[in-house]
C-alpha cells in the first residue's frame, strides 16, 4: 500500500504499470514469504515456511523409498531447472523421474504445486565423476510451469554479481538432518518438510587449506557453512540452491548449486557448491541451443531471451514465467476496485 501513496493523481495506465511493479510475484528471487525461524533443528536448520523457496524443485525417483526424493534443483526459467550432475550417476529411466515444484511438504502438495517430467537432460560435458568438478546439470521440463505465489524463478547470478559481499545466505533442501541419517533408514529420517539454514560464505582460499578440504577446491566452487561446523547441507540436498540476498534490492541471487561435502556440517569442512556465476555462459548457451534445435524441429516452445534480470529499483519488465490468466484477471479486477474506491473517497 505504500506503493500507492504518491500515485493518487497519476494517469490510469501509469498507475497500473507501477502497481504491476509492486506486485510481489513479478520478478525473480523474491521470497514472497520470509521465513526466518530460530528453532534450530538441512543440518542445523529449521522448517521453511510454505512459499519461502518458490524456485526450489524436488527431484524424485518414483520407485525409491518414501517420497522418492533424491536431489534438489532450482527453477531458472519456466522450462528449465538447474541441478547437480552427480544426481544422475547410474541414473536409469530418467524420463520417468518426477519434478515437484511449488511445495514445501512432499506428502501434501497443495493446490499450487506442479509436477513435471524431464524432457531433456544436459550434464556438464567436463563433469568428472571422481573429483566432482563442474557438478552441474540442466533439466528441460516436459511443459513449462505457470508461476504463482508458490512457483517463482530464481535469479541466476552472472559475473557482475559481487557474490563474496552478499549476505545473508541460506541453503534449503529435503536432505538428511544429520550425517548418516540415510544409512539408518531414510524413509523415517529424511524430512518431508523443506528445511532451510542460515550459512556464511567462506573464502575458498581458507576452505582449500590443508587442514580444511585439503586442496581440492577449484575457482568454480563456493564454500558455505561455519568454521565450527554444525550447519550445512547433507545427503539429499544435492543440486539444491544456495541463495544470498542482494546488497540493495529485496530479492535473492542463486549463487550456488549444492555439490558435495566430507560428511555433513563437520568443523572445517563446510559444504561445497558449484558457483553459478562461473557457469552463467554455459547455462545460457545450452538453453539457447536446446531451444533452437526444438524450434528447428518444429516443436512449440516458450521463447527464451536470457534471464529476467532484477534491478534494485524494480522497474517494470515482462517476465518469461507465464501466469495463469485467471490470476491476472483477479489481480486487475482488484486494481479496478481499488481505483473506484479511491475515486469515491476523493473530496
Ligand atoms: C518455528 O519452527 C517451529 C518448529 O518447526 C514451529 O513450531 C514454530 O511455529 C516456528 N515459528 C515461527 C515464528 O515460524
Ligand atoms: C565415470 O566416468 C568414467 C569416464 O568418463 C566412466 O567410464 C564411468 O563409467 C563413470 N562412472 C559412473 C559411475 O558414471
Ligand atoms: C554406480 O554403479 C557402479 C557399478 O555398478 C557402482 O560401483 C557405484 O557404486 C554406483 N554409484 C552410485 C553413486 O550409485
Ligand atoms: C587449492 O589448492 C590446490 C593445491 O595447492 C591448488 O592447485 C588449487 O588451485 C587451489 N584452489 C584454489 C581455488 O585456489
């Protein structure tokens, strides 16, 4: 409503445009529900509020135990999910895997949740299944999602983002809440409510020291957690997002893809993430190439023109993530009613 105050005298069209800019579901990286909760319980985290990670994806193998969840991912366009390559080691029947988007509870999906299947799997061509460098994969959905309050795009960090200066940062996932949980029988111990935790980015030169991760950290990695351990990602969180708040704007950047760790949340062994900004060009070129080849073969496809790029001032830009028409109609009906009320109240 603070958006409206200086606008009372403006022309209708301008008002509509500005209202659209204030509308929380337009953009990327906006956490429509803030979720800070200090109840410590990922490892050292807490239950995330529904809608607080609207870009998070649960990748599920339908014939696996429990919910079938095996990895996380992030929605970066209406049709593409960014995740980790190692989720697909020994994978079979990938076309039958399920992607669940728009829920925090894997047992009760809720009306806004959307289930999709994998149309295309692109694994980083230099991914090394021994060292896990370039641990990145792209999944094309069988059909685009429709954005809503619980389904939104992440903002893909490019080289212009000064990642080391960002804070706070969070990790989220449905992975184990303590090390070894999986081998103890994952059905009972893996959470079905999304967990999130606050983490600090740790300088990769420190993370690479002989008494830490011992020289296996590359420039394309990020480390996040705490020197003393206690908080971090664990088995089942792989592929999921590491996000950090923008320095100025009220939105979050997708800066890392959960890759690996020695154990979970051990002292001086923080979680290791693929640094998204290092792969920005790889992501853009592979999505563009895949879209082009599908156009060439005559399949319909929603247009791809780079990512939605947030700016701190939130000027209006069209979003590549489509909304259901009835939501737009609802929204503009609301605006009309508001305008009528304003008109009536004018002295
Ligand atoms: C914090 O999390 C706990 C446990 O999940 C829950 O009982 C409590 O209501 C939450 N508090 C807030 C403010 O969200
Ligand atoms: C790991 O990579 C090597 C060489 O690319 C390949 O021969 C091997 O089958 C891979 N292992 C798994 C488990 O995918
Ligand atoms: C992949 O398959 C190979 C050969 O069957 C096995 O040795 C290895 O442990 C498997 N890796 C994973 C991650 O399941
Ligand atoms: C980590 O240490 C190894 C061994 O000294 C080195 O080759 C590598 O470049 C270092 N990584 C970074 C990011 O500096």
